């Protein structure tokens, strides 16, 4: 948790503002949409919200094991570095759309980076 | 793996097996219909053991606290002793007051319950034919304006309920119904917000209730209702909706036919979702209601969301056919 970053981004309100924009972007991105195209859009959106909270440095209970377990079925379907990069790219574009400064976007990207190996099961 | 105890007997659960799967595999009679956590027909109660959260999704808080759960969505995490709900607690008697043929395939059935039940137009009730056969029907009526609860029932070829509802029941027949459930209804507030309603077949029933509910609350924003049918006969509220559009300047009705030649300038030819989306490229700020065919509803949720509608502004009810 990075309280300073979370606070600077605007906390929960920022997460709420970002979640629809971000989810719309990943669903429209042919490189990764298949991983997000869930029958239950609401539960997918809830997952995106949890992810954004974590990426923004907000309160979360994620640990490395959860990340591995939660993404194992996607890794089996071929989830790899290029998909991870695309997600981070969409997140950066979302923040840019919300007029977040480049330095904060870099901090968010760096925070995402710490989860890469767990997400991809490496 | 956890065990479940039902009527004094223990049953083993295998991994990923729902309580409903286990009971049905043991030839036990448990009411069920959609088997995907929507219709609430397979409602059961845990006497001991805690139902997982996923098995309580969509239930009223009062039911959750009493450990009611949906058997089809319950993969037990611990040993559970379970029972079917006491029918007298959750089911009510109602009388058929009125039956009206709306088209060759759809009848309207009006029910009056002994004790008035609280509901919002667009929610659904389960109607029981017998102990184990029930189906969900959406409410097209308004509780404060209409005397009865109105359902639109389509004939399903070979359907177990259909023959009974279309041919056997008559005015005065007593039936059993559940409490109303579901989250697809009009919530007053944000009165200027434009609303897009898209439905196929009897998905019109909840939408008709929702549109009238919004109008009777004095909703100011534009309300556009798109109704899709294979053929002209399926536009079963054509007259009533045209009348509603005449009465309210902010209500518009768009009938669509997908599978038959159209020679009426007021009716558009094509699939209802395509037509609605062609006319609404940008849904940012709109409230959206989607009801009827599950494939249409699924596609429409995605298209309207990508079109700019906020996730929280999209309400839907997919009419999942009963599983054999």
C-alpha cells in the first residue's frame, strides 16, 4: 500500500472514475479483450475495481499467492508478458484521459510491475 | 469434500458440484428452473453450516440473514444441513382474475394475491404449477395503479408450464406465487436522465412496467422503448405503446421486426439491438434497461457499455429458459 500515491490520485473517487473507462478500453482492445469478456460484467467490473485500487496504491489484501491463484486459469489460456504490457498501457491511457500527470502514471505502472511475475505465474 | 445433510440423509459433494446437482443426482425432487443463480426457484435454507456468498447473490437481506441460499449456485465450503423453505413462509396464494390474449403466442394473466405483495414494476415472481414446477415471470403492472399483478406469458412449444397456463387455468383458479425479486426496475431520481429500453419477446413485460413507472413518477428525460419481434404478431402491445407515446411527449416507441417483410412505415425491419445501437452511438449519461433473450441481453450489455453507458446505469434481466 502506498498511501501517498493513493491520496495524490484522489483515492476511492479516482478509482470509481477510472473503472468504467479502463474496463471499456480493455474490452475494446483486441489484444486482450478475450481475457475480460466475462458473461457476468458486474463481477468483472468489481475485479477491475479491486485491481485499480491496488494499482493506485490503495488499501488491498492482495498477496503474491492470490495473484498466482487468481490468474492461473488465464495463464493456461496463454496469458503472457505482451498481454500484461497491454493492460498497463490501457491503464496509463485511462489515467491520461483523467488528466493525471506523467510522474504519477509512472508510479502506478511501477506498482503494477511488482505483480508481473505473480500474475504470469513465473 | 464437504457433506450435505438433507431430510436425515448425508450426501457427498464432489468438487465443483452444486447442492442442486447433488440432490438431483440422488433423484430428490427440488424445484429449479434457470440453474444459473437468477430465477431463485431453487431457494433452500441452511439449518447449519454457512452458505457461500456466491449462493446468496441477489437475495434480499432478510433472506440472507436467515441463511437462505440458491442450491444451483451453492458449492458447499463446509458441511451443511439444508432444507427446502417452509412453503407457507415464502409462497402466497393468488387468484387468477383476468386472462387476455395479446397475440397468437402471448397471453396476459392478472393475479390478485390474498395478501398484497410489495413489488416494483420490472421485478419478477415465481409462479408454481405444483411443488416442483415453477417459472419466473416479470411484472408489467404498477402496484399503486393496477388492481392486479400482470404477467405476459408466451407459449413455449412443449413447455410444462405453457400448456397449463394457456389452456387449463381460468378466471378463479388459485395459484401459488413467490415474493417479488430482481433488480431490474426504475429507481426514482435523476429525473432528466434519458432512458433506453430494449427488449425482445415478452421482455417487453418488465420494460412496459418500467416505462409506465418512470412516467408516473414524472420522469422528465426522454424514454425510448425498442421492442423486437420475429414477426408482426409478436408486437403484442403495439396499440398500447402507441397510445402511451401520444399521451407522453417524452416517451417514444420503436417496434422492430427481424424475420418478416415490413410494410408499415412505423415499424423498422431488422434486429432490435442493431437498430437501437444505430440510433444511439453515444450512450454516455443514459440509463439502460435490457430484457428478454439471453444472447441479446448479453450482447446489449456489452454494446451499451462500450457505447458509453456507465456500468451502474445498465439494468438487465435475461430470460433464461428453464433447464430440463
